[in-house]
C-alpha cells in the first residue's frame, strides 16, 4: 500500500492566546485519531501539531490514498424474521440484502450463529476502504466539533447569506496529500495549496506550498512564521535568556506567560526596555504583576531575585531600528507603574486595623454573612489552635494576625490586583510597625495556594492558615456547598489539601477529627458529617500521586489515622513490611481473621483464657503473641512503625499452624469464645499501623 504524507491547515483570524496551545494539540490529535479509525493511517504514522496566532495545522505521515478493504461479518436479522415457516426468504431479508448490494443468490452463503439472545443470520461482506477525500472530510468535521473552543463566534460567509460557527473567522484551508490537493471543504472554504505568512514581514503575500513536507520550512523562509508552538516557545526562551545575560540579569520564570506570548507572536523578537528607578519603591510583586498581566512583559531580576528597572518585550516585528517599538512600550508601561505607586502611597495612609470594621459591609456569602462575620470565625478558630500548639502567647499573636488578615481586601492595590491579597497585607502590616511574625502570617495565611507552593514560614502563619481554610470548609460544607464532579467553584479540594500539607509537613500534634469538631463548635456551625471523609479522599488521591500504591494507601487510610503527621511513616512501614517473605501469608491470614470476626454472631473481646487453650497450635499462637505483641507495641509507642510491623513476621508459622490444626467454631461455646478472643487479640496486634488485609492479593 503506497502512502504519502498529509498536511492540513486552517488559516484563521487571531485565535484567543490563552486557548491556542490546547486548540493546536486537540486539532492534530483528534484529526489523527479520526483518520486512524477509518484505516487512513499506518502503524508507523506520526502526527506533528502546528499552531500559531493565525493557524491550526497537522502533519501526518504515511497516509494512504484509500483505506484497505475490510472483511466483515454483517449481522442481518433473527432467523425467525428472515425465513417463514416453510423456509422461504422473507421480504424483509430480501430488502436487507438489496441494501447491502446482494440478491437471492447470497442466501445459501448466509451463516446462522447465536448472538447471545437468538439465532441470527450473518453475511460475510467486504467493506471497501474509504477514499482519502471522503475520510478526511469526515475526520475534519469531527475534529472541528470536538475542539475545546472557549467561546464560539458566528460570522457570515462571502456569499452574504450563509452563517457558520467557529472560534474565529476562517479564511483559508490547505489539504495536501504529498503535492496533491485533497478535495474537501469546511466552514465554506475549498481546500487549496496556498496559505499566508506574517502580516508584515512575509516575503510574499501568498505562499504556494510545494507539498505536505515543505510546510514548516516554507512558512519560516517565505512567510517569516515559526509554525510550531513548541519551537516558537523555545525560541522565546532562548532569546529571553540571551538578552538578560547581556545585562547580567535573569527573566522571571513564568510558564503561563511564556505560553501566552508564544500564542501572540508568529516570529518572536526580544527587545529591552526600562523605566524610572523611582517606581522600584513600590513592592516588586505589584510591578511584576502589572507588567506581566497588562503588558505581557518579562521583568528582569538581579542575582538576589530583586526586581530591576529593566524588562524584556516579546515583539512580533523585527525592524532595523527598534527604538520606536521600545519607546512605545516604555510609554505604555509608565502609567501602569504610576498607578501602582499611587495605590501603594494611598493605601499606606490608613492602617490595616482601621479598615477591619469596614469588612462588615462586604458580603462573603448570603448564607454565611459578611467578611466581618467570617473574620470573627477565623479569629476564634485561630485562637483555639494557637492555644493548643503554643499557649497564650501563640494564641494572642494568631488572633491579631487573623483579625488583620482580610483588611487588605479593602485597599486600592488589592482592588486593582486581587492576586496580591495577603501579600499587600504583609507590606502594610510592616509599614504599620507590627511584629514581624504577625506581618509574615498575614502575608502567608493563604498558603499553600497551589500544588508545590511554600508553606507559611512561622508558627503564627501556620495557625492562621489552618484557621482560614478550616472556616472555609466547615462553613461551606455546612450550607451544602460541596464539590461535584469536576466542579469546585470555591476550591474546597485545594483548601483540604492545604490543611493536609500543613498538618503532615509541619508534623503538628493535632488530630483531624479534633480539628474539625473543635473548629465547628468554636464558631457555632454544625459539624458536616461528610467533611472528614472528604479529607481522607483528597489525601488518598494525593498520596497515590506521590507514588504510593493503591494497596498501601488503602491499608493505611482504612484505619483513618487521627494524626496525619504519622501517615508517611505508616506508609513507609507498610512498604517495608510488604517486602518480607512472611508478608503475603500474614496479610492473607489477617484477611481471614477479619472475615471470621465479622461473621461472629456474638460480640468478641480481645481476651485469652490460658486455661481454655487445648490444641498445641493455639497454645503456640498464644505464646508467640505474648512474646511478639509487647515488642510490636513498644516499637509502635516509640514511633518505630517499621520495626513494629517487622516484629509481626515471627507470627507467620504459629498463625499458619493455627489455621491448619484448630477449629475455631468449636461446639463448646467457651472454647469457641476463647478462640475468637485469641483471633481478636491477633487482629488487634496486627492492625495498629495499617489494615494488613488490604495487602492480600
């Protein structure tokens, strides 16, 4: 089967930059899979995605002009429908055969097979492989329907009558199989071999593509366009680093900004701009944010990560004299920086404390009251946790930090840049002369904001961060605002993971149940019954993402350990135990013991009466338990969970012998109860760290 490479390009008006990367990936992936499902690729076919501000394209190797014919066994109908009582073919059967291009001569070739319900008629046919034009048309229709378009536009075609829907108006379609144009049409466009390059810097307005394989190179040379999103992004990174190195500086590291500027330019050209040093008096977070968010610039940092007055511009044009472009960008950024300086100066005229009363006028949630009321709940929880962790001193500092933690929501700077909440509170607290622990806590109390984010840097910040997240979860769960499916408008999963990280990574001696119950009682909200399960579900997902197996996680979390700070040690102990030669047998025995105890009709207590031990095997198990259990318990109490589990290895032989030679359900009720008590003692000893039955295969 001869094949050629295929190139498909949709030329459009400027695509939404934040969606371009996903659109480009989806366009190539869905198109490839749609062709593959029709047999229009080979096992060695590969797809390359292209996406620039004005095009989506895919290059697919080894595409045949026609898919191979396929032998099929076509189900027709039940035998009772296909033939009458005399065995003659029914009109329905003859009609069905005609629809498949067959006639009565095919009847002797019909096969009778059961489809699981009744005996049916089947006809072996050869399905002709799809022609490329037909298959590509179908594949493109499917691709456009599945694109992750953030917002669809409706626009009018050139005929003045027809309307179509797409992410942006489309003006060109390329479909080349080798050098041959494939006759397809979408969005009112007929396929051709012509496209367009850079708006201003292309050598020619219309680029005539030689074949599918020359696409990227012709666009680069004739069109001044780097068609590959990844190649264009890499080129931006290369130029940014080179330009920054000339100044002995470094650009900020921001993947999202890189993706966005790669979607804004077709051929990047990095230029250096600067602003007056007086603006550096403003907190660098404000300046960096306004340059990134509003202008898409890359601020430059010195060796100490301090902002300088220089920044890099990613331009889409490369003039011989770039001074006009640089000057224009410098003029544009100055008012933004001046606004930031004005906000900063104005905000510092009022203390954070003077703003707190105004939180009563800000609605938090119509069922949970104002930000002022919420602030009081956070303060109460923070004082309670602070008291547990550090007594009156920590409780007082946590209360002060919690009281002021939301005051910056009422500042001009946070009103303009909501992303700076907390950060600006820290700056204003230091300006007000507050204790550095309190100021740092105000800045840090939203942490961790995302996966991998830093935790609060001091104990006060940890307490307020816990209080803030607990109040959010308890409050919203209590009014029925829970995440559903992939929808989590209040980021409650992130809040739960934040609390989990704060407890585990800081090794806090606080129990999860106690935290939830005490916090809910402190703020007079009902205790949401599902909240504890929600925490453990999030923890399970997080631990599996860290590389622990589902079995290991299930074994530890099924006991719902109260101290989350212990969980990592428990998991490591379970992993070490699983490598022991005795582990599999003990896990299976543990599962068997658990099932026996569950089926017991009477309550079982973990007690053993030595005078009722009759069989040698049960005496041996009791003796082994009396030796092993103190060792395991001692290791457990000292926090040596690995040692505690490994001590259980000595129980393998007596446990195996017990099940081989002892009947648990003896006729004598006292004997039976004692043997169940022996098993309950064994079960208790084995499952202090994890439910070992979860490791049984």
